[in-house]
C-alpha cells in the first residue's frame, strides 16, 4: 500500500529537514491520488461509471431539446445541462491529470531521495 500523501509529506519533510511548500504538497497529493486511481481507471467498472455519468448529461440534454422554445423552464434546464456537462468533463480531466501525474515522481520525492531533477 502506498503511504498517504500526509504520511509521505511528513517523511519527506523529516528527510529534508524542512517544510514543503504548497506546490510540493499539491504535487505529492496529486501523484498519490493518481497512483491509487491507476488500479481502477482501466477497468470495465470505471468505464461503466463514466458511461453512467455521461448518460445523466445526455438525458438532461434530451429533456432540454424536447422543451418548447417559450417554456419558462428552458433557462433552468439549460443551466442544469451545462452544469452536469461541466461536472462530468471536470471529473474526467481531474482523473486523467492525477493518473498522468502518477507517471512522474514528484520533485520533493526526488529531492528526498537525493535524485537531481
């Protein structure tokens, strides 16, 4: 099991004898999350999760398209579709960013290991 980012941060800070800055902490956190996500992103279950999220967006979009142009609820329906679409898009981007970040060792980890970046 990979140590949590908090534990890893503490270990690195102990090794370096100094507090990590926020950028280093964020990089370690993203790296740790990506390493944890690697085991699920290439599974059928994760594909089903993404398909289900997208189906919610698609259903809301169909409902919006089905509304009459003068319907007073069009604006609210449009806002709901837009928000759902953004949520799914950001979710996918964040998961992909974490997994990609996990392929590169964080700078603080390299410093603690004595590796030049």
